C-alpha cells in the first residue's frame, strides 16, 4: 500500500477520533448521564478507532520512520512512540475504570476524567497532523522520486505494508 494511501487513512482516523471526541464531550457537558447504551456506543467507537489507529502507527508508521536513515525522523519517531505509550496506557486505565456502574455512581468524576483524556488526545492529534504526518509525507514524495528514477514502479526499500510488524 502506498504511503499516500496510508496517510489518507491515518488522517481520516484522526477526523473520526475528533468527531467521536466532540460527541462524547457533548454528552459529558450534560448535567446528568445519558442513557448507558448511548454512552457505551460512543465510547466503544472511540476506543475501537483509537486502537486501530495506534496499531497502524506502531506497526507501520514508526518502524518506517526509524528505518528512514534520517536522524531527525528517527528522533521524532522515538519521541512520538514514547509519548503515545503514555497516552495509550492512560486511555486504557480510564476506559477500564469507568464501567457503567462507576459512571452512574460518579458522573462528575467521569466527566472530569473524560475531558482530561480527550484533551490529551486532541493535543496528540494536532501534533501528529502538524509535525509527524508532514514528515512522513515528505518521505512519500522522496520515495515516489526514487520509484520514478528506478523505473520499476516500486521501491523494495520503502514498501509500506500494514501487515509488516517491527
């Protein structure tokens, strides 16, 4: 799969995460909890989208940057990996803690923690969109030039595959 395709998919997932975050924020801005099924549905979609997105970054994006040979890109990848581990762990703790019963028992506490987690996620998405993804897209432009120069229509050194793991 081409880097352009992967980046479009990652950006679309960012858009989906932002939309789901806004929906969840609308729910937590209410004075009383919504129906449990409504809250569970939104949280489930957010969790599933986030997990899928993180796996793609962990298995495809970060290994690609680390293998780029560019010291700045390698450093950036290492920094983002370290930061994302904390955010992923924080989200998992948050998601596990706030069962339906816990939400009903402490709606204000759930709302407070939800705002905090979604705030961290929003910051992360913004940083990826502004810093990380443009760097990856520059790699894609360079790869396209290599492919064109190679004349083979592909570049074995830069093959992007969602099934390849580090």
